């Protein structure tokens, strides 16, 4: 596949898969934008393959779909990509380009795949720490890979990038609680559901909406210190990258605010941001990026969840129990 065709594939993937991030991604310089879109295309592809979806949307069910087998193929293809083998699949050709060009640590890629393994193993999340571990695998580590593209190597900067991914995923969980429940998934801590009086098997039922709104608000509030921490990491990025990341932070955070504002009507339709709101938040992101150049970043809050060190985690996270 030609460079132009590969870029077209990645661009179409993000435009359909994530309108929120697509808006912010336009702010990167051309070279960084290409790499960011290439990485996104691979992440979206892996998620879709495991879930049997197309660009994040439910596809027609297939009796032959085997998530465990599909995940094993993704792991093998990822190893081959790092080994420099020729990749015919556009998503893996895109990933190979960005992973080798920017020396993205292999453990980051396999930590990400381990998050899909948690879904395949039907992991259950008892505590918020269990949920945060899932957030790390499916989103925090994407922040680490994105930061690597932008030249970040300092551990403190990578911690902030991971915090942003975790904040994004907490927002996603709050927004998608009912949608996830419809396919038998729940990422909300079981402990929180018990406190709210919501039986897990009744999570999507309308009669629990008021209680569910309080749980969602709790998730949105829990994301706040992670969003705050991420703000203090953008100073280490090139200015245009800082603008793009600050804007993405603002847009995703606004989605959580909207979920909380709607209360029990949060799931009547998918929460998002209007075009006008996105433009306003992109402008604010530019101001945030400039301010970061003169603002002294405080130390990372000690109470925040800390990413694991070392090799990729096993498919079933240690603090989550498989069904």
C-alpha cells in the first residue's frame, strides 16, 4: 500500500471512529499527525477485531467469531511488525511504520493488547483500582505510545500522558454504561454498584437511571484529578502537539461534564460536543498550551493510580477476576 493510501486509510478510520479526537488531531504538525493517525488506526483495528465490530460499531453477529483466536492473531501480527516483516494489512502496515520510526516500546503495544484480553476473559471489576487497571491497558498505554511519537521519554512526562488516557477512559465508561450493559459488559466497580443499590444484571434497566446517574457522576468526578495531572504534562511537548493534546483533553472532559449535567437522561442519546463547542475548546487548548510554557508544573499527585513497570501484563489483570 502506498504512503498516500495508508494515510487515507488512517484518516478515514479516525473520522468515523472518534470525531472528538479527529478534531484535535488536525492541530498536529503534518509529520506528527500522520504518526498519530497511524497509531490510532491500529488501536481501532485491534479493538474492532476482538469485538467483531467495524470502526467501533456493532457489526452483524458471526457464529465463527472467536475473540480469543482473534486476539492471538493480533499478538502474533504485532510481533511480526516489530520484527520488520512486510505487513499486508493496512492497520499493521500503519502500526509498523509508527512503532519502528518512533521506537515505541514493545511492552506498550502488548500492554494494550492485554486490555482486550481482559474483555476476552470477561474480567469483572470489583474496586475502582480494578477499573483503573483496565483503563491503563485500553487507554493509558495509548497515551504512552502517543507521547512517544511526540518525543517524550522522561518517565514523569509519560506518567502524565498515562493519566490523560485514564481520564479519557473513565469518561468513556460513564458515557457508555448502558450501551456496554446491552452487550454484557460492565467496567463500573461492583463495589460502587452495591453502594448505589443497582444489581449488576439490571444495570441497563430504566428504573435504575437516577441511581446510575449518581454512579456516572462519581466516575466523572474521579477522572478530574487525572485530567488535572495531564494538563501539567503538555509543557514538555512541542507547541503544536501541546495544543492538540490540550484540546483533546478539553473536548473529552466536556463529554464527562455533559454526562453529569444530563443526570438520569444521560443515556437517552450518546453524549458528545457540538461543533461550536469543539471550536471553543480547541481555542482554549491553544491558550492552555501557551500558558504551559510559563507555568511551573506541580509534582504529580501522590494518590493517583500508578502505571506498572516492566513487561506487558498477562491477559487477565491481577486485580480483576475472570468470570
